[in-house]
């Protein structure tokens, strides 16, 4: 298939290859004027030469003078500017998506408008495949899944995803890094529960859930709803928007987030929790990580006791040496008997 692209380069795009950079300016005849940042020398590249240079493994381009569109801003917030910052797997995926975008761009040069639905047509996908295969040869590209391992075959996504890649590439000023997944934006980073509602949930748990009768989440949720009603009376008087109570499932999730040991200590007390969880033990057992407990192993050393009562300074060198031997023998005997020291 003969490539027939429209210009895909934003004026002022910086192309870096092997340590040397060029500023690119597309011409109406389809060529590209490349201005060297090191020497100022200007060259005229054909579009095919530009694609070859930009597809080089060591090449990276960024539209430093392009307008900061929404996709471009999302890209920069992730602090991923050059392809060298990506892993080998991410670079391979970037090259694959870039080849697909070249295929969609070839269709955009022939059709007045690119639609996501048209990119699902089999004949259209075959045209994209013919172009993409010229620029991505690491793995075979498949139009439709055929079973087997997906790692050995590069699967062409559906039309809506193809359109998203192409639109993101164009809107970012033809920056190849716009095709990288914005993994840092996955998930909901903002809590759906306001801080005041969260405080009312905690208050309801303290009022109801810590009782010895061990009430369920429904009772805690009823208490939470009553607290929200009382809070809304104050907020209405002050001209504030009313709060909405959370669901019973949310209250249940907050209750389950409390550790079993902490819940037992709150309901039954620390002494009862220690007796229930450390029955049969003779040592002082900590209930949580980092908790300080009294231990008796430090009192078993003769030297430690002698120093603590102030007798160590009165002993002669011979007496100190003899006491150290006794202390070593006592420790070795305890070790042989299996007593922890």
C-alpha cells in the first residue's frame, strides 16, 4: 500500500536522535524542513525520511512549542517526556501504537472525517494493518483474536481505542509520548466521602459497634443516619448544604477495617484481650507490632545485676574475669536446656 499522509508534524516539533536535535517545520508540499539545534544547518526531508528517523529506536520527539492541549497536559503531569524513561515493554507498546496511528493517519488523508465506527470495518482495519506492518516488525499484528498467547502477537484494538490513540496523538501536537498509557491516572484518587461524613461514621462506630453485645452494621448505620440528621439541622441554620448519609455497605466496610485485636480491646478491655489471646503462655505477650512489654531475660545475667546494684566497681580484675566466666557458663547451660535467654 502506498503511503499518502497529510502533514502530521506540529511546527516547532523537536526530534532528538543520537544526541543531536532538530526543529521540524512541515511544508505544504509534504516535505519537512529540519533545523539543527547544534549547527543551525537546515535540511529538507521527505515525509518518508522523517518517518524513518522518528521510528529509530534511539529517537524521541516532543512538540515543545505546540499548544498545551488537554492530552498534552495529562502527559506532562506524569513527568514522562522521553521514551528513554519507559521500560522495554512500554517502548514496544509505544512503537506498536505509533504504527497503528500511522495507519489511521493514512485513512485521514483520504477520507474527510475519521470516525470510530468506521475503524471497526474489516476492510478499513486491513488498510491500517498494511501500513502498521511497515513500521512495526517486532511481533506479528493480528486484526482479530485467534486464541493462544497474546504476548507473541500484537492485537489490534477496536475502533474506539484506535480513534482514541489517533486523537490523543493529534491533540498533543503529534507527540509520540502521548500514546503511552497514563498509568498514574488510574483509579479514583479523590474520596467520595467528605471528611465530616467520615467523622460521623467513626462516631457511630464508637457509639454502637464497640458495645459488648456486638451489634451488626445495620444498627451502626441507623446511628449514623441519626447523626447526619442532627448535623443537617446545624448546617441548614448556617446556610450550608445538607449532608447525605452513606450506605450500609460503606458502614460495614469501615467496621471490617478495624483489626480484630483493636476491636476486642475496645469491647472487652486490654486485660481480657490479653487473657483470651495469650492463654497458656508465661511471658508477657505484645498485642500489636511495636508494643513495649516487660521481659525478664535481662535479669538473668549476673553481670547486669552486679552492675545495677553498684558492686561491679568494687570487684578486682580477677573477680570480674571469674564472674564473666560464670555468666558465660550460665548462658550456655540455659541454651542447652532450651530455655530462651
